[in-house]
C-alpha cells in the first residue's frame, strides 16, 4: 500500500482507497508515473488536503479490516481480467465489496470495478455477444427529474445532460432488459438511424438477455447505450458503477488500442476506426469527472474540476 498525500489546506482532508485491478502499462508508467496518478488527476482534489492510499488488488493487496473505517470512499479500477472469473484476488475483492456495502461505505467502480460490484452483490456479468466496445460511446442518461433521495444526484440535478459521451474499452458487460426498454426512445433518437438499425439491435439484445445478465437486487440503472444496456447503475447513495472510463485521456485509449492491435486482439480496421473517431470527437470528460467527484464527496458544497 502506498499513501499519496495531496497538498494540505486548513481544512482536514479526506482519505480514499484506490484499489488497482490492473498493472501499470509501460506507456502510462512512462508518461504519468502509473495509473495512480491518472486517477488522482481525475478524482483527487489538490486543494483539499486529501490522502489517497493505493492498494494493488490484482496482487492480493487490500485494506485490512481494521483500516476500512478510516476511509471516506473507495475506487475500484478497470482490469484486463474478467469480473466473473474465480481468481483468488477477485473472490477476495468481492468479499470486501460485500463488507463495504454492509457498512454503507462509498464505492465507485470503473469498467471492471463496475462489473465486479455487480457480481459481488448478486448481479450477473458476462461477455458481450457483440464483441468489443472501443472508442467514444454516447450514453443516454436516465430522467433525473423523478423524485430521488440521493445527494450526489441532487447536487448535479441541473447539470445532467440527456446524453453524454464516454471512453469505452471492454468486452464484458452488465445487462438489464428493464434498462433497455426504459431507454428505448432515447437510444433510437434518430428516426432514420432507427429504421436502419433498431430491429437488428433488438434481436441482439434478446439473444444477450437469454444469458440472464442483470444488475443486483435494489440497483437503479442510471445510463444505457445502444451497445450496452447498463452503462451506469447505483445502489443507494453508496455504490456507483460506470462501465466506461471517466479517468482516461485520449492518448491512454490510443496506447491501449495499439496494444490490442499488436496482440492480434483487434483488427487494423477497428484500430483505425477508433483513431479516426478520436480525431473527430471526444468524451464529455468534464461532466463525468464532476459526476464521480460529486458521488465520492457528496456532502461537500462545491465540486470542482
């Protein structure tokens, strides 16, 4: 475990645990000094005197039971591993998540983290039958005008767009028929696009749902896309899963695309399509970072980027 203390201020800082489910890539290590710095730049607050403790979950390193209460929140990273695998470190992480849930500790899961929270609480995760989702994906955000007892959503109620683009790189997912039906009109917002694609997509969704992939009991789906039925979900105010990568910059995505291409996991045409897309558009990163900070620090009056 590595403790990273941000710049101090007069107000006592908070303490967060970053549970890394992946090892640093050569690119990220060279450019950013490791993924911990990527997460700190995205979610940390240099002016608030925060302390972020790094745990290498993928290497079996997790907070001790006696240390859990000292943390204000936990962040679980993405991973090249499957959230439904039975590696010992994944099983231990699932047990920790259930403990954190019982204690109502705040946990943010990104990509693999989103999926492993789902699994730990009794939901279903499986490989997408439509293959990889790589690039910038527009997701439909649920209608936040409905009454909710949720501080982190309330803090952003006037800033939540009906759609927001996010960086994606995954082939596993959480799936919910209820979410698909609720967001049908949002996902197929362009009638011409709908005429050409809706029925094919609907058939794919039915096939995927035969595998009974679903969010945990009591979870609320907050965002969906044409590719993935559950892009974001919450359980109460203390658990939030996001399928995409709010923390990623475009150069990190390109480096990962190059690695997948070099390993023969994706084709040249897929890699070129992603790079062409990135040259034309990008994620709504400011929105996603504000959302994540609002979740992790919901009782603070001001959420800064």
